[in-house]
């Protein structure tokens, strides 16, 4: 599908994400602690009509749009800053036979507003695009039809970390970076939205996201021993499993929240 690219899109071909992600998440179809099964549960839970337009900012390798186009007949546009993930998304669309229903734009999604309004506007695990959750909800709302649904994928504390050091171990900058689940839900209410659905990660789905990075890194190291980036990847592979098991797996939750304006 060819979409007209809105003037709000920064499509500079040099736009990209840090290299570590394209090594550690090279074989991921879903770049979040949510499994294919949970993504399918979410798609079914939303009761999507055939032909619903879906916008996805930070669409990664396109798994949500491609599978929902196949399973629910949605029409989708994804915007992502990674050249590799965007290329993978286009290949996945062809593989699932939905290339006529979804399009993927390689661009920085900061400030991105769709030319034609959508029934579902999503940002899963990339809310820095709008400067945080509130700003991203505001940005997505500008592309949404009245009565449409916003999807936000965001971390929360499963258990409050006992110290700022433990929060840093979860790769947060501070405990104040995230809320507990009831507070996160309450914050959506304060922004004027009903939370109408949610699908949450669990420790097993976190493992599918995090532990899959380790094999990606190991296989990359074995294939690229002389690469100038190899020392960085080696350090990460040596330290990540223990860091993850100690901190993220214990303290960090993650979920997708479906919101409708009150
Ligand atoms: N929503 C996808 C990807 C989540 S990972 C999924 O669930 O699989 C975060 C994604 O945001 C990555 O694909 C990364 O390339 C993308 N990204 C990061 N900053 C971005 C920006 N400013 N604009 C567009 N995409 C961005």
C-alpha cells in the first residue's frame, strides 16, 4: 500500500536508532515483553471492525499491524525510526499476504499526525516519542476520529523497587520514572480517558523479550568477532542475564492500555 506521507514526518534517510538494538533485537518480531499470543488476545479484545484504520507510532518490525490485518482486516500505517525494523515489517507484510493493507514509513515519529484520521492510534513501548505517556496520548489523539481508541504500551512497577539503585538496575533513571499499576490506570482517568481494556505482560513474556536478546547477541558475536562493536556486545551479553534476573524480572511490569475519551 502506498500512503501519502504527511508533512509532519521526518523521513531523513539517515534517521536511525542506536546500533545495540539492531544487534540485540535483530530476530525479534515483537520488541516488547508481549508475546504473539498476547498480541492476538489484545486484537480480539478490541473487537476491531474490518477496514478499521490503525496508526502505530514506533511500529518496530510491524507484527501488530501485519497480524491484525490478517486476522481482523484492519488497514494500517506504521512509522518507525529503525531502517532494519522497518524493512523487516515490510517483509512480514508480504509474508502474511497483507502488503496491500499495511504500509510502513521509515521516519522519526516525533510530532507525526496522520492525514486521514484513524479508529485506533497506538504507541507500544515508545512513549518517549511524545515526551512521555501524557504527551504521547495527546499526540495520538490528534490522529484519532471521535470515539476512537488509543493504545499505549508502558512499563509500571510490579513491585516498588526497594532503592534507587534497584530502579537503575531496571534501566530506569529513578523510581519516579514509572508508576504502580493502579496509579498508572488512575493517571489515564486524570487525563480524561476511560481505560476500556488492557493486556499485561508477565514474567514469561518478559523472558521472551529479554532472554531472546541474549541468543541474538551470542550469534552476532560468533559471526562478527572482529567487528569494532564486538567488545560492547560481549560486555552486554556477559552482564545482561544476571541484571535482568535480579532487577527487571522482579520489579518491572508492562502492559498495553486501551483508552477512550470520556
Ligand atoms: N511497537 C513495536 C516496537 C517497540 S520498540 C513492538 O511492540 O514491537 C520501540 C520502537 O520505537 C523501535 O522499533 C524503535 O526503532 C522505534 N523508535 C524509537 N524512537 C523513535 C522515534 N523517534 N520515531 C519513530 N520510531 C522510534
